[in-house]
């Protein structure tokens, strides 16, 4: 098997990498299932799926997983999946998106691009929302059984974080009234997070401030993710987001803004998720997730404060989930290291899909950078990598 093209470039000194992992809201099943039938992936899937199976007795039947999480059964037989909506709920999608991303990593490993070489030629890494967590796993640069043991622990970490998040915000489904009101506005069934695309952030901040003065503190809306100059996410109760749509519908329609609910069941990246702390931190201790910042061999930059996750020290497991669940996301902070460092020739993106690739390209363009983003989930990009 020939050495991967991107690895050859790196060895020749003409390529240096920046690794990134996408966040929530992306479909994952098709990308993951195509790897499941590959015999070479058995060790990876055994580690990841056994980790879920070990946790199932604790987490199934909770508010986060009313229909369970038979990940192995779903991959073996698509007809066993409860529904497409269920795949998007927080406690399912969060661990399964990470598993999909790590399967893309495994695909590179199986094609003669070892993790050790990826890290050797990488100047840094980051992740969008939950993607920050597998970015830290990659940066640990484990190999062999140590790597698959870490995969299992990271799967348990995110599975329990998803369940804990839903316990912190137990409104799993929209009410019939919320659905009816949203549909009357031309929307879909509402979620606790919505993307509002178009216009600049200042105009959206002005609207949010205005409606919050009417909603009251317990119903307020947060701008939770600043993705690109014209793309941001609002988080709140579904009823508040429907109220926002109703109040500004004429404005949204006239300016041709897009108002798209995310595939999730929790209002991440805002203060509404503060209760997750007391629910999740005992689970971190229970599963023995005790990795430290000093375990990271390359910088991993936070989207919240641009801090290198190495500096978190023994609090790495805490900072990872606090950034992902509670803190605001500013994607330009994750892309600034790329714009500032001309030695970085490629961003290597592990998906799922194209969403994080597109967000990074748009953000880099605004920062004056044309660094290419190669997505491991996109066949034509994969050819350039391998």
C-alpha cells in the first residue's frame, strides 16, 4: 500500500497540519455504518461499542434515552433504529458523532497514516462544540491497546455527558402547542437551538436583547454559538425560540434570513446548562476519566477562550465539558491560530459531513486566510489525503 499523499508531503517538509472535529447536529449513521462491515475496523468498533454496552444498564430508560442506545444493533440492522429524530437527540448523537469522527481517524490509520504521524506533523488541533473532546483524545497520541482503551473512556465520557445534559434539561420533546405555533410560522418542530443565517451579529444581538426584555430571565434567549460572520445559533426554551420567530418573522422573511432548528434536544452553550455540573461530575469520577492537560502532546485550542487545553492540568475533564455544554462558542478563536501561522498548510477535518469544513472555510476567509480544509468524510478530499 502506497504511503498517503499528505503524509509524503509532510515528510518532505511541504505540509503541516491543523486537526479539527465538528460538532452536533450532523447526521452520522451512514458515515459510521459504511465502516462497520470492514473487518479491519473490528478492534476499533469492539472498543467503542463495548464501552456503550457497559453503560447501557445505567443510562437506558433515563430521560435522555427513553428508547435506549443499542448502537451495535443499529449498525447491524438499520430497521432497528427507533427514528431519524431519535438519532439526533443529545444522548444518542453526542457519543455517536464522536464515534463517527474516530472511525474517520481509524480509516486513515488503516490506510498507513498512523496517529503518531498525524500528531508529529500537526501544529495544533481544535473542535467545534463537542469536537473539542475527540481533539483532546487525538492530541494524547496514544497507540495500540492504550489508544483503544482511551477510545472506550472517551465514548463513555460523552455518552454520560449526553445523558447528564438531558437530565439537566429534561424537556425531551416539543409540546403539541409549540409544534403547532412553529408550523404556523412556516417552521418545523422546534428544538432548543436554532440557526439564524444571514446578516451580521450586531443585528441579531439587538433583536435578542429586545425580546429578552419581554421574555423575563427564566425564558431568555442566548446567542450561544458565533459560527461565521453571518451564522450564529440561539439557545433557549423552545417556546422562547418560537416567540422570537413570531416576533421577527416579517423581518426574517424580508431579509431572506434562514431560521433552522438544530437536531438536538438540549440548549447547549449557555447558562441554561449550568445544572449539568452536579449531575455529570460524579460520572466522570465513576468511569475513571482522569486524563490531564499534560497528556496532550500538541496544543488543542478552545473555541471559548482560545486557551490551550494543555493548561487545564488536572481539570481537563472539567474544562472539556464546561466549554462544550455551558460556554459560548466563538469559531474565529479556533481558526485564529491557523490564520496566524503560515506554516500550517492544511486543516484536516474529521466531520461528520461537510458542516465543520464549510464553517472553517468561511471563518478563515473572514480572517484573510485561504488555508485549505480537507474533510476525511468527503471522498474527493480523502483522495487528496491518501
